[in-house]
C-alpha cells in the first residue's frame, strides 16, 4: 500500500504571503493616490487663502499710509491759526475715516484668509510617513 499525498487546491504558504504582500502594496499605492488628491485640494485652498491674506495685507498697508497722512494733517490742523479751516470735518478726520475703513477691511480679509488656510492634515502626514517607512524597511 503506497502512501499517496492527496492533491489539494489550497495555496501554499509562500503563495499566501506573496498575495498578502501584493495586497499591502496595493493598499499603500491607493493611500498615496488619496494623499496626493488631498494635498492637491489643500494646495488649491491654500492658494485662495494666500490671495486673501495678500489682499488683506495690501488694504492694511493702505490703512497705515492713510494713518500717516492723518497724523500729518492733524499736526497741521493743531498748528493752524483759528478759523482758517472752514470745512465741517477737518482733513485729518477725513483721512482717519478712510484709514479705519482700510484697516478694518484689511484685518477682515487677513482673518478670513487665515481661517481658510489649512495645512496638511495631521492624519494624512502621519499615514504618509508610515507608508514611506514601511516601503523602505520592506526592501
């Protein structure tokens, strides 16, 4: 009586390990694609935020310039002889109103830009780091 090994259709251990490794590599590739898409979206949002920050900074700069002109006209108004300015609102007051408008608008845009600015999410950064470590250690 000869001992006969039954033929099995079960895959061998090495085949299973190879399939697991292939699946893990495929998962890592999908994670990297997902992270790329997420990074592209974050960059688009960041560009918009930077544009708002730049616009806000420009308006704030104009506000500071008008504040400087306000101080010049205030000094002139303080040193002018009484009764020489017939306007209901002195020129320095006009500059101050415009300066406050620009400063408020600039601060609003800067705050909106800062709120819109989102750096790379912590979880995505951590996942990318783990993937890179796994790929470099597995080879």
